[in-house]
C-alpha cells in the first residue's frame, strides 16, 4: 500500500522523483499537452492552452445607456351613446359627434369592421385618442360586404344591410 501526500504537478515535460522509490520519472501529462507536444503550434489545442495567459478576463462594463420613451397605447374609449332604427332592408346606427366628444374628426380617421352578427367602428379624435363602438351580438345577421359608414357634419351614419330584409328588427342587440 502506497500513500502519497502533496500535490501532483502536470506541467509538460518535467521530470520528478518518485516519492516511493526515489527514482527519476516523467510526470503524466494531459491529452491537450500531448497534442501540443506532438503537433506544436499546429495542434488544435495550441491556442486553448495559452488563452488563460494572453487574454485578460475582466468583468462586463456598461458601454453606454439610452433612455427610450416607449409610447403606451391606451385602450380605446367606449362610445356608449348611439341611436338606431329599422329602415326596411337596412338598419341605421347613428353616433352623434358632439355627444361622443368627436367634434372635428375626419373621414380618414374612421375604420369599421362588419361580421354577420357584429359591428365594430373605431374613430381617432383630433387629439389622437381612439374611440370605439363594438356591438358583438346583433339581433339578426347582416351582409358585411354591403355595410358602410359615412361621416356627416354632426354624426357618423352606419348602414347595416339585413340578410333577411323582410324581417323587422325590434331590438338592435340579442338579449343575453
């Protein structure tokens, strides 16, 4: 049984004396050191072995900082006051500009989306805020391709074309 105390140095090509026998022996080397010994500076590991001695390792430092202002999109304001009436083959919905706080709005700032049982209109006011009227549960089906919106001097007129033009709408929305 052999006991060894101390440290084992694994540097390349150094000889040492055996702690047990006292004889001179070559110290074991790693596979990386063997490759460097065999191939010199052509060894795949040549650069890797010298990295710790040539590249100073420093902690990351802040080069520069930029404070960016990201505009926060506010949720659209809900248009809650509107009027409507059944007009034979169509249903007309009115949004009064004064009551909705939309004075001075221009036609390019009005967008509408129509689905078989839904109306959604978004209006951007003169201050850049969005206002919306969303009616997701219309009483009857409409023909989305034929539905329109028009800007009048005091109101926005939305025309919904009925699928069943002979049916009278007594309610605009389906009751839940």
